[in-house]
């Protein structure tokens, strides 16, 4: 794995958590995240849908060739090395591609079940691949990664509500809008009804973070400093969304550099304290 994908690190909220990993795992995670980013870039590019679908089909074809042992370019060769070295299931890669491909079509989820499956594909799948890189493949760690991934994705979707609508992507369930007597395409400002709707969405996202934490003890979580740091960054984002819920419809809520550094430091300190407490116990 020759290239160092440092340019990618600046594009992600995971930049500081990645620094907590030993070099081999860090490089593997950077390659994994670059893979996800390349697929996302095709779906999110300001190009005609027909062009993006054509490009994605080429990308998918190259990925299938990689999974079959014939990577067509140097980056996918590096990606294949990561898959082999860390024994990452091809099933996760295919699920990720399936989820991102959905973004190449108009999305209007009617139920949370549809949104949940989408979140499993685009976020839980990378989380499960990451867990393999961290060295954990048992069911408890898989359930931790799966639920944490859903929390991250739901939080992202709430933050990006306005931007996604402009891309013809209505991820939040229409059933929920109907329950609150709202039309997603006519929400231009925040009202008590709109605030209640987004609080409902934030509560549901939080429930998946709580589920993830039920599967692992503090002892287990202290061994997952990077995953806990990523969770901490998104907890901070979730808090900002709840505190400034009236700004969600404006699309102006983002994490600052300080938010990311502080959240990473907070999670790292917590994991170190857990380790110290367990050692002295």
C-alpha cells in the first residue's frame, strides 16, 4: 500500500480519531474511507443523473473485478490488499455499493424500515469493515458497529435535510411527516411543529447510539478508542442539532475544528480512564 491518502483525511470528521490508530490500521482505514468517498463523489457530483449512473456502473464493475482478484487500478489494488489482510467480508462492500447506488435515483422513503435498510448499507457496512480492521469480528462488536453506524447516518441525514432535498433525496420517512402534519417540500422556516418533528428524529437517532453501547462493556469499549472518538464527534453534532433545532431547515449547523478536537480528546480521555480504573480494580 504505497499511497498515503492524506488529502482524504482533511475531508472527514474522522480525521482526528484516525490519528489514534497504529500506522497499519490507520492506513487501512484511510483507504477504506477513500473508497467510500470515491463512491460518494460520483453520487453527489453536480452532473446529469445519466452521467453519474454511467460512472457508477463503471466504478461498480471495477469493484467487482477487485473482489474477484483483478483490481484494475493502483488504488483498488490497495483496497484489495486491505480486504485480504483484514479478512473483510465482500458482503459489506456489496451492501455499501447498493446503498450509494440508491442515491442515483430520486429517493422518497415512506417508512422508517426503508431508511433503516439504507442506513445499514451506507453506514453500518463501513462500520463493520472498520471493526474487522480493529481486529474484532464477534457478534457483540458487530452489533455495536451496526447500531453506531445507524446513529451516525441518521444524525447526518437530519443535519443535511435541506441539502438533500435539493438533490431530490427525501430520506426522512413520509409517514413521520404525515404524523406531524408536515410537507417536507414546504418547510421553509422553523415552527413548534417542525421543531417537534426534528426532536422526534433526533430521539430515534439517539436510541441507536444507546443500543450500540448496550452490546459492549466499558472494558471492551476502552479498546475501541477510535470508534469511541468517532461516536463522540457525532454526539457533539447531535447536541448542536438539538440545541439549534430551528436552524436545521436552514442547513447551517456544522461542527467546528474545536468541536472535532475536543470531542476526540474527550473520548480518548474517557477510554484511558476506563483502562486505568480496570487495571486498578
